């Protein structure tokens, strides 16, 4: 299974277009959205190409191929614009014998892992800092933010391809 993991779009039409372009180019089966899709949040500046309505239209164009979770900047009003469910705090996916846990990162995080057993991969965003680490047999991935990266890193997403994860800059 090939998946594009995207987090923290924060209403950037520019970032959403780049993510969908990469999704199609890489022939991913699903796009996993780790929250903070439309609203930029009170602590963040407006991202380049800020247009939440445009982001909704772009993502609705591939709605049947999106799996999404709620971020701390997502609200019920966002669900009214998006044609796919996005209000769950987490989602579990299964890829053969591998279990993938998807969350935004403000409730569950690498420092506060869920009490679920047998998880192979833990995906979260929220910090806007990309990285892949190991915790025993658990692989932890933060794809970073495709719109508002922090820590001097480039805008990025991640690709999961049959158990292999890679952080991809999307400048």
C-alpha cells in the first residue's frame, strides 16, 4: 500500500495543490490528512496562498481517497465544507500485518502514545517539524507541515510505501 501523509495545511491552497500533485504523481492509494486542514490558528501566520475554501475544493476532488483526522485547529464548521469525514481524534489502518495509528498530535503524541497494542507505525503532525524515529518495534513519523514548517525545515509530507517511510520536501 502506498500512502501520502500530509499534515498542517492550515488553509494554504498552494500547499494543498502541491500535495495533491505529488499524490497523483506518486500514484498513492490514499492521502492521509493528519489535521489542521483549513484554519491557520491564532498562533500561526497566514500561510502562502491562504484560501481555505480553495483547499476544501481541491481536497474534495479526491474525497474518496482521503482518510483524515481532526487537528487542534479543526472545527465542526470545517466538516461542513469537506466532503470526507475529518472529526475523529484518531484512525487505525491495517496494511497486511502492520497497524498504522494516525492522529494529529495534540492528544496523542510520541510522548503520550495510545494504549493500543500491536501498533507498527504512529503518524502525527502538530509540531510542524518532520522526522522519523524508532521506539522499539514502533516507527514514529511526523511528516512536518506542508504549509508552515518550523525549526528551519522545508515544507514536507511523507510517503509510506509497503512499510518504508520517506519524508519528501514539497518546495
